[in-house]
């Protein structure tokens, strides 16, 4: 699941047209407008696999996102939105941060946006290889909330062509949790240490090897898109960092042979990468066909690091269609896509790899999504992911009901399976049911 960006376009211009017979200087000028909004959400998760040790067994959270749009001029929009989240089970998820905050200028032939914003590249439904400027909150791995980044974005439009250029001056990594109560760390609870035997493990994070929060950590990118003969297409380039840590080094900090405990320091590092790719979309015989690919040039990891970080190709492509002639209900949307990642799978257990497994959780996979719309208020949907090589999977069914325009209720579940040695199989005790209610003012 992901949060839908609360990006509001510039308000529609209302007011009388310039009066006939008046000079241009005396024509009607619309005064600045201010629009306020508020998004409220309550969510509950109950895990079915129990809560051994410090692991949480459920989660209750409240989220509020107030926002304001101000248009001092017809072509200028100031948009601000703040997230306030209180999680009553996992304190690390309680945060107050700018959801969005930017100035947007729209003129004929170009537009510019400066500030915290969502930048979405690519056309695939999920697993988008070219979507390089998106930040992810991975404290809940399969919820995968998306976050905006601070950037300067300039778009130039000429005919059917659009050139997007992006400069993100300071690097912001994905949010990854290593806390003991978090069920998605993928860290072992015990290990065998030479000369000591089996010990319990405690982890701490050392962030000193992160890229500095200075202009030297900036990222740049460009995307040129166009349309011709029923095809939409684009090419892109990115120079920046892996947002997920490239390598997480493990250093034994302390060992207590009596208590049979050890503390491991995790040192995440992010390496510079070059990404070159493109995407396309068209329609044939009622089916949508879309895909995207990206080739990533990486640096070799340091000697002694367990894992592989070779240059690799990622591709996602597939078909989608909306069926409207149904015996029951209004429509059925079906999306089926195949995903490829050519990075070789490292040998050995996932818990012993220092190249972060989150970078390459699969080599061949299939994703699917279907949404059955009963009417304007009730929808049933399901999303699924299957690793074709190792067999681990995620299935996410849910039903949503919109009792009124501004209110939404969602009930769903997450089913995870596979062998313990596979990426998602290691989380197979995290099956859960979830409930969310939201209201927008």
C-alpha cells in the first residue's frame, strides 16, 4: 500500500471576464486565494503470527495531514502539507515532518517547482526501475509508504515533447528500521560466535558512513518524453546514490559470554550510481501495454564484503485492461506485469549478506492487481507478487467502502509465504489483517 500524494493543482480560476469597453489596465484581476484542507486517518494492524520477544503484535496509529494552497498570482501556487503521525505501538513510526512544501510556477512552454515534492517517473504499476527520485519508508516493508524529496524541478514543453530536469541538492535515504520491536528488519535474533557458542543478538546503527547532508551529496536527473502514432515514450538519466543502503557492514561491538549476549553495530553505506533507462506505453485491441527498463552502473564493493554489487538491468512490463460489460458491477481492472533484475543472487543465508537484500529481492517475478468496482462506493481489490525463481509471495486482498464523498473505510489483509531462506519467506510469520478509516476536509 502507498499513500496517495496530497498534491493539489492550482485552483480553478473563477470570476467575471474582462468587461467590454474597459481598458486592459482596468480589466478584472482575481484576488489571491487560499484553500485549506485536512486529511485524517486511523489504521489498525493485527499480526496473526504472535509476537515473540520484543516484536509488536499489533499496531494502532493516527495520522493528520493539514495542508494549505495559496495562489498569490494566476501562475503561482504555494502548497504546504505537514504530516503528524502518532503510532501507539512502534514509537519510531511516530513522526512530524513536511509531507510536501513547494512553490510552483506555470507559464506557457515551461513550469518550475521548488521545494519538497513527489517526482514520479516510469509507467509500470509497481516495481518501477526508472522511478529514481522517490523516497520510501520501509519500516513496514510491504506497506511501503512513499515520501517526497527536496528538489528543484524544471519542465520545458515544446509541441509533443517534455523535458524534465531535476536537482535534489541534499541526499535523503530510504527509511530502514533496525529496532528489535520491528517485524521487518530481517535481522537474526541469535548466532553462533567462535569460542563462545550460541548467543542472543542486539543491534545498533552507526550512521556516520551516510552521505553528508551537504550540497556534495546532491543528485541530478533528466527525462525526455514524447508521443507519436499512439505511443508514449521517454528516456531518462540519473546520477545519485542508492536510496536503500548498498552495503550494511556488521561489527561486533561487545560480547558477554556469561549472559551469552552480543551487540552488533550495523554501518549502512550508500554508493554513487548512474542509471540510464526509458519507458513506453500504448494500447492495442483494448489492452494497455506498458513497460520500462533501467541499466544501473555501480561501483565495486570493498574487499571482504559478502554479496555482489555488479552493474545490472531492471525491466518491468505487462498489460492491463478495464472490462465494463459485466453481469454484476460496473467495471473490472486487471493488471499483469513481469519484472526482471539481472543482479546475480548472492550465495549464503540472507542474514549473512552485507549487500542489502532489499536492493535485489528477486531475479524473475510476476505482479498482478485486480479491482472490481461494484458501484461508486464499493470496490474489491487484490494485489499479488510471486518470485518465479524462489517461490516466495505476497497477496494483499482488500475491500473499500466510501459511505460519503470525503470518507473511506478499507478492510484488508496481507498473506506472506515461502521458504525461510527466501526474501519474503523470512517474514511469513507476519500475516496480518488491517483496517483503515480516513476522512478529508
